[in-house]
């Protein structure tokens, strides 16, 4: 954002929403990776 940008404009609201969404997704990915590293991968059983 620039120095005198109006944070109430549609463009700024969209930009901030996008940033929050990306942060949420990033957080979910890191927690999923941590969980995957913690437990061993499920092995498939053949009969």
C-alpha cells in the first residue's frame, strides 16, 4: 500500500481480504505438513 492510500476503497478491501486468505491457506498447509511428519504414512494392506 502506498503512503496516502485510502484503505476503504474496494481495491484495498479486496487486497486485504486476499492477503488474509493467503495467510490462512499458508497456515493450514504448515499445520498439515507438521501433522504428516508426526505420524507415519498409512500402509496399504493387500489380501
